[in-house]
C-alpha cells in the first residue's frame, strides 16, 4: 500500500511538472508573438520597378500560371514572381532608393523584398524555434534541418538529379544568394532557411552552398554564435565541400572571438 501511494505521489509530481512546462512554453510563445506585434509592421515592397532587362526575364502575376516578359519601368506587385533564364538578368529598384540585381537563372517572390530589421529577424527565428519545440521537434539548430547525414553536395553520391527539379532548385538557390550579393543579409537568412527546409533542395548539389551562405549571412549580421553553429554543421554534413579551407579559417576566427 505504501509503495502504491509513493508511486502515485511521484506520478502526480511528474504530471504537475509537465503541466507547468507546457504552460511556460505557452506563455513564452504568447510573449514572443506580442513582441512581434508591438514592432512596426513590416511594409511590403509596394514600389518595385524593373529598371533594366537583359536577355529573357519573365514575371508571373499573382497566382496565375502564365509568365509574361518583363520590361523596363514595369511595376511589380508584392504578389508577383520574377524569373530570369540563363545568361539573363534584371535590375530592380525598391522604393526609389534600393537597387537589386536579379542574376541569371534565379527566381524570387516580390514580397520577399520587404525590409526586415535584425530585431524582427530575431523574433521570427525565436518564434519558429518555440513553435518547433511545441510540436515535439528535438532539433534546435539555427535552421530547419532537412539534410540527410552523409557525404552529399556536388561530389556526393546520394543525390539523383532530375533535370526539371534541378533547374527549379538552382533558381531557388540563386534567388536566395541574390539577397546575399545585394547585401540584404536579413532577407538572405530567411531565404536560405527556406531552401534548407526543402528536403529535395537541401540534398541537392547546392545544399552545401546554401549552408555556407547562410553562415556568412549570420556573420555579416555580427551574429557570430549562429554563424559558428552553421559552419560547424557544414563541415560535419559536407566534409568534402568546396569551401572547406575557408570554413575552417572562419571557425578558428569565430572561436577566438568567443574566448
């Protein structure tokens, strides 16, 4: 009888502990969402115009399937998508002050050109992390990991390329890298996270490149701890990647900074 009562007491303590943990998680999520709502609402890039077009550049209006040729002084809505073919590129101007070069074989949503502050990015990443913990995910990395363990990348042996899928994946990667090249590093972080959350894309020939530029984007934002985390994972997941020496140097530099 005493053993049964002791077991019952331990079970009730465990239940109460779990209830408190769930309640604390709920409060934390509500707090983060409140902070996000208290910040100024992110304004979408309503004033986006095409200023230059070289080669074949196309635009898809809203959710329509039809692609139409882009042209100089073309106004882009936030619901549009812009795409460039091989040996083609375009220059955009955002709100009359920021120029953005779309490279060849790239695709991006115009809504992704919205301005994102470091504070807003931090809250978005924290909210996503808390949401992942609430759903039972054990992975707490800085990015949503959808990369199988193993030797992958351009020299990998597990990726079986499909011509159509590979072209789409290349455009998505180039679209994300365009944010980095145009020094929109907060946008680049979100773009590369989306690339890496796609299992097909993260296991593609550009999985290692995506991690590399995600780490560099964090470093440009002076978020050195996050950059170190991604660099370390990159070496673990892709030990024979093309940036190995530069990554090792970056890891050494960032570790010295933390000392």
